[in-house]
């Protein structure tokens, strides 16, 4: 279960353009004054939300609305400006897959490194390394330095490692965006396995068909507001139509 109370996340956005060192020295008074003019960007504003155990909870909205920021806040990789997040259970985040990879190391060494960072026991990784590479369809690349992997190969390996992490809450950013159609089917099978095990699954997605088919509830985030829905409206054929439907529903309730 996840309990979010009065959650707000803001970022500082500096409005001063980069200047040369010479300019900074010659005009430091002017630059000091302009550096004090800091703009603030609010990514998440006063969000209250409870995600119960075993729920498939989807998050959608336009680009730049704060979806990935919210996922990182829930995962604990960034901290809120105000408010709180209570996490009841271990979180396994499928966010920024492979960000901790060392491209000078071999594939197998990266399995050990990233697996341990995800909290997987090293002995377990050594025992299941062949399964991980088989799942990633990289059986013959275990000893190859990661710098020779394509970006798709790296994503498949990162996903395969993360699937061996044990937790109660799983967070995915576009679960079907990894690999080709064959590997995407594997990812979807993993998702169904987690659902059957009554895990809490949080998914960021723009795929409204996926959301309609699998989500128990849906959070729609826009730069100004957010809406929680129990189902996807029939009129929502794309993200813009979905947001328009939410706005109209709020207006009809207010009037």
C-alpha cells in the first residue's frame, strides 16, 4: 500500500543564460542580482492518494505533466518539497533502466553490479545468471563489454535483472516500450504474473488501450490539476480527449 498526503514537488529554474568567465568577472554585480531571480516550476501540487495493496494503478497525461516525477517520488529516488509518502512494502522501480550500468564492464559483471544495487543477493544472481541472459535474449553476450551492446540490448538486460528483484510494489515507465514485439510480449507476461501474485503495480503509460484493459484505477495528471478515475471513459480516444472529458466532468459537478 502507498499513502500520499499533500504531496508537492517544485524545481528551481534559473532564468539567467550561461555567461563566459570573463563576463562574470567584469559584470559580477549585475550577474549577482540576476542570479537571485529564480523561477519555480511545480511538477506535483498537493496530491492526496491511496494505492491499496494488489491494485493495478496507471498514471497518464501529456508530456511534461509530472508523471515521471511522481513515479520517482513514489520510488524514493527524489524527495518531495512538502508532504509525505508512506510505503508499505519493498519497491522495485523499473525507471531509467540501466542508469547504473558501467559500460567498461562485461554484461555479466553488470548483472552482478545492478542486481546488488536492486537488493538481490549475489549468490542468487550467480545461480540465475543464465536465466537472466536467456530472458534478455543475450545468451552469447555475457562476457562482452557493455559498450558494445546496442541501446535495445542494454534495456533488455536491465529489465531482465529487475524482474529478479523481489518486492511488493512494482513501478513501470511504459512497460511495453522495451525491445521488439517479441520481447514486449515477455514484458506483458511478467506484468500478468505480478498481477496474479497480487502485487501492487504502478504503470506510467500513454497507451489508453492498455489502460482500459488492465487498470483498476487511473490518475490523469495535467500541469494544472489531477483526476482519479475508476475507469477509462468511452469518449477518451486519446490523451487530449481524456483531459477534456475530466474538465467537463468537474465543471458539471461544480455547476
